[in-house]
């Protein structure tokens, strides 16, 4: 997914002739500024892309929303800056009937292993933005928390039909942490040992999109589009 080419935006703040100015504008600024100016150039919006691609129409995003419908793992709920999962319409009526006992009254905020918010099923991508290099470690931990819940959901589903071993050491979800110049991409996977499951992350790629004559400024964007197309 790092090597597969994708189309990129035209006439954006990442254009070669203004890229250096863009980097100066966001250097040392807060998270809100980074999100507003460049986030969609690093991690494109699934729903915006879906307006031009029917194959993405069942994806849905959330922005800075707490995962109130997810059964918690710790006392703190995940609240990614950006996350993507599946709409209710992605499932057939028969599939929804089978899921129904496990999601209860999601509109009334009943909690489930299979939902993040009341409208997102099985999230598979989260992003966290920070405004310093040191804070990226915090973003990594927050993403790991969110994606542990996401991977746990798939494990729970496969355990219901006794097929969980198919998921052993398989990357099931992704996260991206970034600031005004650096990006970290991770894959998240389970290690299954009988009834016990432990959760891990694998560093897929870490880079500065401002370095090497801007060689990797579109790497995260293309990678994310490739995730959506899986």
C-alpha cells in the first residue's frame, strides 16, 4: 500500500511552488491549525472521496467524536481526531439481524464491541494530530488505545463462529499520528493463544514529509487511499 500509486489533489497547499510557505505557516502552530490547513492533504476524507467513487459509499468518518457506543477498555474513552469505519448500510438485512443482539439500542447509546459511535461499525482507521515531536508519542498511545478496541471487535466477531485463528498476527486496522512535519503509520494486529488475545502495533513507516526535497509529502495520502480501496 505504500508503493501503489494514487491520484493526488491538484491546486493545493502542497503544490511544489508553495509547499515551503505552507510548512512555514504551520510550523510551531497548534493542533487546530495543523488540522485545518493540511490534515486532508495527509489523510484524505473517506466521505469526500466517496462522492466520486461508488465503491467507497459504505465508508463513514467521524471527526473528534468520543467513541461513546464502544464498550470501554480503560476508564478513558477513545476520541480520535479522525476515524473511519462502516455505515449501517454496508450490511445486509440478514447481517444486521445477526448483529442485532450484540448492539442493542445503539441510538440510545447502548454500548457494543462492534461500534464506535452510534453510526460507525467496525472502525479500521484512526488519526491523532499533535503540535510537537515529543507529543507524537502521546498520539501513538492514543491511537493504539482506539485501534485495540477496533481489533478486539473483529476478534469478538470471529470468536462467535470459532474462526478466530484466521486473524492470528494479521493486521486488521491502521493508525496515523502526525504533526507539522512528521508522520507515523502503524498497523494493528492480535496475537491469539487459545482464549487469550494480546494486541500489538507494527510500525509500517515513519517519515518527515518536509525532508528529502519533499519526496514523501504525498506518501500518507496515497497510503490512506489504498486502505480505503481494500
